[in-house]
C-alpha cells in the first residue's frame, strides 16, 4: 500500500514551482543537497574500503587522464575528452576529501600497474 501522506506532499511540491525568494524552499533544497552529498561520500568510502573498489575507482580516474584529450579536427571529441578528465579530477578530489588515507592506499596499490 502506498504512503498517502508522502503522495500528498509530493503532489503539493509538484504544484508549487520553486521560488528562490522563499526561505523555506531554499532551506529544504540545501538540506536535500547536503543529504545527497553525504550519500555519495558514503558510497565512495565503502568503495575505498575494499581492494576491488579502490581498483575500480583508480581505473576510472586513470582511463580519463592517461591519454591526450585533444583530437585533431574534431572539437566535439576533444571537448568530451576534456569533460571526462574534469570528471576524473573532481572524483579524485572528492575521494581525497572523503577518505584521504584510503585514497593514498589506492594510489600506492595501483602505481605499479
């Protein structure tokens, strides 16, 4: 059976557009953003706790930065490659913020590969 109060709240949210001047809506959006960020950091921490998880994250970061992103005469591919490099860099920075010791361990384990 569906949660009726949650359905009503969701319907009310859908009817009311976001208003950046409404302090209540801004506060709720910030809380939601913080919860999402915490969930992502928890996911990263759980991946960093296992050797396979650290290997997966390293492979993702290395695959995005171990080549020349510039593709001659193809600006779309070049921009895509630069975007992938930025995503890998942002992920690495987030891993450092989340668990610096485990990130250092990831680097040590994978430098020889």
